[in-house]
C-alpha cells in the first residue's frame, strides 16, 4: 500500500489514492509524532508525555491505544501493517521520503 503523509500544514495521509485529513486533535498529534519518527518505534511513555504535557489523565496509555485503533481505521489499516505495534510502543512503517517534514525540508523553531 503506497501511503504519503503531510505534516506541514493540514495533517493528512494519502491512502488508496485519496487524501484523508486527520481532524481529531490527539489523533493528529499522535500521527505527527509517529510520522516524524517514521520507521522507528516510539514508546507509549513518550507518546503520553507528548500528548499530555504536565499531568496526563488516568489511563493515558489506554487512550493512546484507542487513538491508534482509530487511526488504523482512518488509514484503512485494520491489520496494523502501516501503524505497527512494536515494543515499547508503536511504529509508523513509512520511509522518510513518504513524510513531507522528513523529505529534506527543514523545520524551523521560532521563539517569540
């Protein structure tokens, strides 16, 4: 399955020839975190820390699991071949050139 991810601007994925926009804020953030680390596992604890800076809610790890399930449905990946469960968390099975923010584009951080 050929998939591409856009993180710069609207967070979306090209799935089956159509762009799917990820509208739910936590799912969008989760996909962005996994896409930025494409090909590498991202631990559940890091995902929790990034999704809920400060004090995460009780059961945050279960919420991550639920967001992954919803993303798999959205990406037409019910078997988890694209969004893979891999210790200690999850891995997005994508190449860097399939993610716009990793395909040679520099990200700038500006403090105002």
